[in-house]
């Protein structure tokens, strides 16, 4: 059950239960007329609408980011306002159904009792709403932490793969005598990549420029191995550097293009990276590599080709929900394009 359905289920269940309890309590004091039953039902519906409006205010003004004292203060004022509105609603409903008793309903003690009871009910609603939000947020965070740990281990395994290290060191060894300066640069790039891998923390996102620098280090190393067989092209708009993206996401896509595309071609091929800003403040990242896609990776694919990409899709889903998108497809008979859309909005779990 998604969040919206769960919310409405709890709303209807809670206020329906409220109507049932009030009707039951009223029937215990004596015979209750059908018009009174309808009055209680209308009051419950009114409370449902009021609490839903309050939820809109909470989300619209992002109360979840308030400090505890601010949240308690604003919640208290909101509950008091709803309690007063609830009392007014009761009077209007009683008038509408012709069951208003001015002598009893307007006694000070009765008014204060009704307002205090409404205050307790809405306070309980507040506690339940924030508790459900907290538990949902905590559960989502746990999922993300588990997945990011898995991604880190997979990435470290990829970066420390003996085959990768063997090729990189062989390329550097060949340069030691021929071009010592270039060899030192290659060693520095290896060091940068390993340091970035080992120091990658549990942040949900990192600066795009930081990720791009790691990708450039990787492609420079691969250029030593492939020599003229690897052509790298960058088309990066300046706006892209104002975005944050999940760590190792672009690197995973580029590695996939090298491993399953360019490296399988005798003449080598091209890796082209395009990043642009969309019309709705979305970042579009496109990696185009020589080769052909034989099958679509899925979320559950554990095969060699789909594992890294499936992890990428799952990370996007966990962090951005439906606001991000991922697709991979053949472009003609010579290229494969991997495209990701990432929203610019700050990551939240609401």
C-alpha cells in the first residue's frame, strides 16, 4: 500500500471510528434519534476535512524541518485553532439538523468541555500523523543505508578488481621508461580513484563536478590501455554543476559502456557524455557508447551486464521516487545510449 492510500485508509478508519464511538456513547445516555446520528456523521466528515487541510499546511510549509520547539509551538496553535473551529462546526451542524439546545449548548462549562475534548482528539491526530511519518521516513532511510552499503561494496570490488588493477599498472609500467611524467600522472589518477572509493561516505548525493572528476580519471586510465582505440567526448553544460547526483552513478554507467561496449570491439569505439538542464529544472545525463544492447537489465537482474545498472535504477528509486527516470536503448546499429533524469529539488522523504 502506497503512502497516499495508507493516509486515506487511516483517515477514514480514524474518523469513522470517532463517529462510531460518539454515536455509541450518546446511545448509552438514552434513545438517540436518527437525525442525531447523521449530525455525528457530518461532524466526523468535517473533522476529516479539517485534518486534511492541516496536513496540507504541514506539507506546504515543510513543518518537518522545523526545530522541536518551533514544531511544538506551531502544532499547539494549530490544534487550538482546529478545536475552536470544531466547536463552531458543532453549533452550525446542530442548527442545520434542528437539534440545537441554546440553554445547554452555550453554557460555559459545556463550551469549554467541547473545546477541550476536540483539542485532545486533534492532538491525538497530530501525534499519530507525525509518528507514521517518522516511522515511514526511518524505514526509507534504513532501506537507503542498506542499499548504499551494497553499492559501496560492489563498487570497491569493481575498482579493486585484479583485472582492472593489472591493466592499469601494466599501462603505467609501460610509461615509466617512455614517458615518466605521464606515468606519474597515471599513478595519481589511480590514487585519486581509490581514495574516492575508500572515502565515499553514506551521503545520498554529491556534487556533480566531484563525480565527473572521478569519471575523467577513470577514462584517462582507460585511454592509456586502449590508446587510439578509445575516443572520449564531453558535452557538459555549465548548469549541470549546480546539481547533485548519487555517488558512483555516472561512473557505473561509463564503466558499463567500456566493459560491455568499447572493449568488445576490435577497433574500439567512443564514449560520449552529455549533461544538460531540462525545462523543469531536471538534469539529463546521457552516456553514449559504441556497441549494441542485447537485452534490457531489470531491477532483479544478477547477470554480469545488468548488475551495476540494476543497482543504479534501485538507488534512483529509493532517493527520488518517481521524480527520476532511467532508460537504456540502442541508437542505430553502432551505439547504446543510457539516459538518466534527476530532479534538482532537495532530497526529502515525505
